[in-house]
């Protein structure tokens, strides 16, 4: 059997694993059911004969192959909060599998796990091994996931490359914007509306600051970058009470050509009179398209889909940045669709789960089947 035929034979297994993962409500925030999901994933790796399976905090790692030269398949099992509990009841309707995390990215976890199994069975790992890395907290910048592994020197050890099955919709993401997201809070003093002169209006205190931020937003977006204000706003207790507190968020997305620290300081300089809470911070990155892993991935995509690989920048944060910081070429390519991810009717086309697994297995076969002296 060819690698692709071996992958196809696991179609039902991938659907089953995806469905079982969807049924675990790993909503983040707040970080529900991490232990339950990590235990399921560890049990699946053990059942499939992976080596050196271990828990690192909320993360699960496992390997196939014996060399220290490692191609990592990396994915996250946390999902954004559901709009309905029904989203944790997986259902297949026609060619699509529905449920929270079906697209982002529990189907991708099934693809990469069974891709590794197929590559091992095909004898394609003579020159290296595949490392499976399953993490939590991706939706909130990786504190209990990739950042946890990176801070302990675990992430990317011996790595020659990394693939992550984010919902890329058929393209390859080789770059991502960075993010600096904060909550700014202004304080005041409450008073009855009839005696508002005795209070301090926190909302009114924020108006000059908001005008300055709006000017920065125009400048930032005038050069093609991104800044959003007011994604979440909170304040006051009633319409007839002077608000003693007003808070709002600012989400600054930073292009690879921009410097995170420079943009961070520009924003914070305007917020001297406010309390500032950092909600997330992550660097941008860009991985070149002309390396051996990119070439192998491109060839595999063409072989499976009959379409040329297209490289684009992810519109949000992307965990390739953790590997890129270690000098490891990393790319995102997955079965899901960004257009439906995080939405009330999230789904993944089942054929794409199989195709993604075939792409990963073929890519591994190309970069790991020949030993490097």
C-alpha cells in the first residue's frame, strides 16, 4: 500500500477521533475539560503504538521513529466558547462534520495523528521521527500550552520543521501578525445623576484618551496595519449613577515588518492615566517559502489536491511563531475553514480531513525517509 492508501484506510478512525474530541467541551476561556481531553489524546497515542508518550502540564507529546531528527506535527485541543451546548454533540450531515472545534482544530489533530501512523507503517521514517505535540491554551496565547513548553526548553527539541493543521482553507500560512491586546480602565467616583457634580465620571475621563487613540488608529491603518478599539467595553451600574469605572479593550495586530516593542510602547505612552491589563502578547513571524520543508509540503499538496500550494499570511496569531523563534521552519495547513471557525455552525468537510492527513504523511515521507549524515 502507498502512503496515501494507508491514510485513506483510516478515514473512519479519523472521523471517530474528531467526533470524540468535539464531545469534550474544552472551552477557552476559561480552560474547561483540559485533563479529560489530554487523557483521551494520550490514550489514543498509546493505542496506536506511539513512543515516549508523556504529559507536560496540560500538553501531550508522543513520537514515532527513533532518530532525534524530528518533524513536529503540532496542534491545539482548546476551542473558543460555544454559542450552544448542542455544538458539543458532533453530527455528520452529508459531506460535513459539525461541532465546536470541528474546523478549529480537532479534525486537524486527527489528521496529523493518523498521518504519523501511516508514515510509520509505510516505512518512511528511516531518516528521522515525527513528534506529535498536542497543546492547550492556543486561543489565549499559549500560557498553559506552547509558551509553557517553550519556557521549559521542551518545544522544538531536535526539530527540523513543524506543521500545524489550523483551518487554512486550502492555503498555507507561512506568516502571522503579532498581537498586543490590552484592557484600559479609567476610575471615577459614583454619585446620583442629580448631584453628578459630586462624582467623577470615568466615562468622560476616557473621552480625551479615546480621541488620541483614534488618531493613532488612523495612522496605523493608514500604513496597512490593524488596530481595533472597543471590542469589549464595560462600566457603570445604572443610567442614573455617575460611572465610577469605565474599561475598554484595544487589539493591536502587528505586521511582520513592524517592531512589536516599538508599537507596544507607542500605545502604552498614550495610556498613562489609565490602568492597563495585558490580555495577550505575541510576536509576528514570517517563514521563507524556498526551504526543503516548504518544497516538500508544496509537492504533497499538489499531489493530493491537484492544486498548486499558495502561501499567505495568517490574519491572526499563529503558533508557528514559537518554532520560528527557535529557527525551525514552520507552516500551517489544515482541513478546516476559517470562514466557519468560531461560528455557531462550525463544520469541516470530511474529505479534507483525509486529504490533510495524506499531505502530512507525504511531506513526512519526503523529509524523513533519507538519513542525513
